[in-house]
């Protein structure tokens, strides 16, 4: 079954039980007193730390986060979306509570007030052990802003509650240079990116409410097993997050380290908070939550993990936009379509995202998490990999080709439109599953590669940011499936000629994965390939400053000759887990250049230039608390892309 079929099944079951919205809420509150109190404590701490002032209703504002607006009449330079969570001690809100966004040019001088929407997100499953949840989000959009301008803002409730001050800077005005022969040059800027983040704190109260009768919900006591709803199943051998490592909370640490780069926005390429730790989009059943077990065909799910995550990122996301793509752990079929989007549009497991986040709505109508925006001379596009994945096929094909049609049209416009293309030098795509990667756990997804590599090669996409594999891996430039040249640390590429760089940054905090073991039964070499020399060794790492144990090519293969990788083909090999999974096909590769198996993010420095001059796009990989460095982070790789400014238009497409 697809995610939407599960959602329909659940809605039908609830209808048969005559479960009304009111009875669902009674079910939530019957056993969630401890959860409500614990979540209020978490939110109250964040609220106070951010300078919030309480009102009379006992409600606090937490988890503020920004998003660019590039739909309807909004563009990044003249609009911004502000979203936050409302949390009370009781888990409910006063009936007539109203919310407002106040915005102005200085702290304490908020000349504009915009009424905000309050979204009540509720969910419940009909199956025994299905989770219940009740959460509130306040959402507002400020439009008519000035480009490249600092704005201060706060959120205020009608009972007198108000958040502390925060601020953001709008994007520079987009210049296409059409008819002028030159364009105004924007200032240099930096953005950051990572994926597979999660949290290092499960919801603080270990009790959870469940039951198949919403009016008789029981509460179980106990403690979450390590790693059930958090990241804390790090291996003892992990030199960073292990018990004797240099950083036991890399998810929170990386978020804070990114602030040192002063990013104008952050990309998170899917697998956001892991409220669904199984990641296959199956129905939720929490009867085994206290032991970390699941029944066949179901997933654990805890909606309150979102509270922890939004508070974790608030110190950054309240000041610069965070733009999200969706991964396999983000398919959450708990929320009905009508509730999430105000109509009968299918949500594909993203109904909760529609309530909690405020992403641009300029993509295909059937794809809630597919969108684009332009910042300066960089165009960015979010792709939903779940629609294309051969590995995890729960949501495969849900758009019926609409996503690829829209993606093709968008890239074609960016690279050929005489009015638009001169203002776009670099194109970035970000999504979750990897088109090119070599880890033992997920490697490459043939569905993504087959659909996207030809498009990205044809329209000269510069950088692809991927997640899914919990490592850092950078490829050499690739065009139409082939490596074009070697690009070691410190290289400069010309993507118009050299091709696309794929960078996996699933190193955002979730416990690390491994590269492939030595060729053998568990990791077969491709047909007709007989590994020899260092290729017979297990795959190792390769980054600036790395010294393999025992010397080069004695204990591991850290050369460019990695032959025992694989990709996922579409043929279903197993459904024992309850979802359709593809087949692993061994392949020989030569494009894996930089490889690091702990926690890292990337910072991209963009230097725009006048038309005809060289504009640069420098990708720095920053590793968290690298053992032995005594530094909070260490640069382990740098790659620079160069283009001729204002010449992004492709006149003769291959």
C-alpha cells in the first residue's frame, strides 16, 4: 500500500468507529497529561531563553523558524514566512486566542502587525497501539518587504504573551541584466546544508498514550530504549559520538556550528527529526515503543519528537530560513488529507509538514514538498526523492510524472529564458536518496539516477545535495553517468564543461554508516570484475589530513578504485518488512572522491560578479570535533566551481 492508501484506510477505520474530532481530543488528553506537562516544560525553557514574556493564558511560543516565500506575489527579497509552535500546560488553547506577527525595522519598534493563522494538528490511528497527538502551530507571512533589508519581528498572542525579538535579512533583489549588458552585483553570501539530523533528546517525559478506543486511553510508564526516538544509539567505536568521543550530541552541535558561518539560508535534504524512526511510511503502532520494537507492517511514531527538533534548531532557524526536502523518514501517514491542506488533496504522508512548516508552494500541486527559489545568482530546487526511489517504493510514482515534468520545465526556463537565465549562474538541487553514493547501507538509488542524471547533465546543474547515507561523500564531476575528470581536495571545476558534483551530507547527526566491506558474499563485486590489489580491501575514508591505519592501502582501500558498490534497481526483492523494496545490483564505480564517515556539514561561499567576469561557488566541508584537532570543527575538503557571470543561458542544448 502507498502512504495515501494507508491514510484512506485509517480515515475509513475512524469513520466506522464514529470517532469525532472531539472524541479524538478526549483520547489525546485522557492519557497525555504527563506528555503535555513535559512538552510545556521544554517549550517554556526555550521561550524564556529567547526572551519571551508570558501572558494570562498559560501558553508559550517556541520553535520559531523562517522560510522563503516564492509563490503568488512573494519572492525571497520581498517576503518571509514565520512559523512557530504554541504549547500549553493542558495541551489545549483558549477558544478565542488570536495570534499576530509584529514586524519592523528596529527592536521594539514593530510598525506592522499581521494576523497569523493558528493550525491545530491532531492525529490518531485506528489500530491498537496507534499514537495520538494534538499540537498547535502559528503561521504568518510578511509581504511587501524591501530587498536586502534587516527586519526585526516577534509573535504576540491576544492574551499578552509575546516572544522575544528575532530578526532576518531579506534576499538581494534578483537582477536578470536583460537589455542592459550588465547587472548590479550582489554582495558575497554563504549558505549551509546537511541532512539526516534527528535529535539527541527524546521527548522528555517517557510516558506515551495509546489505545484503540479513544475514550479509554491507557498510559504506560517506563523509559524509552536508547535510539527509539532519538539518535542515541551511537556505536562505542564511534570516535566522535561514542562514549569516549569528542561530541556526544552532534545533531545539536552541527546546528550551532553552522551559525559561525553566518548562512543566509540552510538546506536540510530530508530525514528531518525522525518522529518515524523506521522510515518506510507504514501505519504507526507504538505498543512496542518502550522496548523499541515494532510489529511487522507498522512503524513506531511519536509526534512530540517534532517539538524537540523545532526547539533544537530555533537558535538558528528563527534568524535565517531553513528550507526542507522530504526523506523516507518524513512520510507520516497519521494526518488526514482534509485536515492538513483544507481539501481533498492527497498529502503523501506530508500532512504534518503542511501544518508544521511553511514551504514555497510554486511546485506541482500534487507534490507538497517540491518547490524552487532564487537567492542572488543561485537557483535552488527541492526534489521529492520518495516519488522516484527504487529502494523504498512506498511513495514511488505518486506524482504520476508531474514532478519530473515540472522539474524539466523549471530547469529549462532557468537555463534558456533570455529574461531569467542571465541572472542565474549556479543551480543547486537538493533531495534525500542518493543518485551517487557508495555506503554499505543505501549506496545509490537507480530510480533517482535514471530520472535525474540526464536532466541535470543537460541543464548544467552545478551541485546536488543528497542525504540518506549517514556519511559525507563527494563525487568527481559527472555528466550523463560518467566521471569527466578527477577533482581532489582544492580543485577548481568549470561545471558548464566538467559536469555535476554530487555531495552526500547525511552526516547531520544520525549515527554513522559504513562504507562497503571487502568484496565477498556480503558485498559482491560486479559481474565480470575480479578485484585485485588494494581493491580486495574494505573501503575506507579519504579526506584532508586522513591517515589510514597501517599506512596507505594496507588495511583499507582509500584509493579511487572502489569497485564493489551497488545501486537499487526497481525490481522488488523483498516485502517481508511490509513495504516494497528494490533489488541491489553490484556496480563498478570510479567517481567517489572524498569520503568521511562521521559528522559534518557544508558551507558554500558564493561570490557574485559583474557580467562577463568570473563568479565563484566554493564548497567547504566542515567536520565536527575531529579527534585529535582540539577544534570545534575542521575543514576537510574544499572545492571551487567557476562560471562566467551572466552567461548561464544555454543556447545550444545537447
